[in-house]
C-alpha cells in the first residue's frame, strides 16, 4: 500500500504542475488567440460569400441597366414625323418609365458598390487583426514552452520514480489504481475516517463492507467508487 500511496502522491504533483501550466497567462493567451483566428477565418469565409453574392447582384443590375439604355436609345431614335400623336405619347411614356427604372437601377448599383466597399474594409481589418493575433500567439507559445522547459526535469524525475514504484507495488492494487486513473479519478485511494467513513465522500460504510475492509485492508466505496484503505 505504501508504494501505491506514493505513486498517487506523485500523480498529484503532476496534476498540480499540469494545472499551473494550463492556467498560466501564456496558455490562456494562446487559447484566446487560437480561438480568435478560428473565428476570423469563419468571418472571412462569410465575407467572401457575401462578396460573391453582391458581385452577382451587381452584374445582374448592370446588365439590366444596359438593356434599359438600349431600349431608351431605340425609342429616341424613332422618327416622330411618321408617328401619330397617340404613338408619340406612348413613346414618351415608355421613355419616362424606362428613365425612372434606369435611375432606380443606378441607385441600387450605388448601394451595392457601398456594400462592397464595406466588405473590403471589414475584410482588411479582419486580416490585420489575424496577423496581430498570430504574432501574439507565437510570443505566448515561446514563453509557454520556456516555462515547460524549466519544469520538465522535475516532471522527468517524477515519471522515473513512478516507473520504479510500479515494479514494486502490489499488482492487484496497481491495476485497480491504473483503471480508475484512466477514468480521470483522483485521488483513487482514500483513508477510512472516524473508523467508518469514506475519506472522500464521507459516507458511512455498512457493517459487511467494514468486515471486508478489515479482512483485505481495502474496499471500494459504493457511492464515489474510490478505494478506501485502512491507515
């Protein structure tokens, strides 16, 4: 049991080191910048799709405008000497209508042109911010790696001692410990408290389980699943 408890203590030290690294300012900045770059990439895709749609609308309106120009030219080119008054009125009415249509189309072209300028401006801002975010991520990553490098010898020493303990520990207890650690449980082994309670969840053990504990020196808590041992 002594070897297993020491193994658990070493895992606790590794967990603490890992948490310190993950909660470091450098790691948080890295995570934040990575998320920003990902969101910016999605934004760029969205802007590109919007730009394609606006270009398609622009081309359609431009084509329609050219047709209106041609229609007006054809109407204006008609010889008024050969037309009746009624025909002339119809031509003038058509010219007026098409001129209005042309004005509205040109107005829409202006709006679309402004939308395209806004998209290009937003795209440029997004691109510049991504460059800054990547630079900041690179700087934070370098500092984070320097921090990891400083504690790596300590981690290596802990890992070395863990491997040595595994060769000495009780095989049954070791396997139980490994299985529960694989389920991210920590601590796995907890002492019996007040002669009857689980050292983790504080539930009182039934008499049958207490008998088993006294016999084998350990038992599994029915509530939290941790292994209770007699100190």
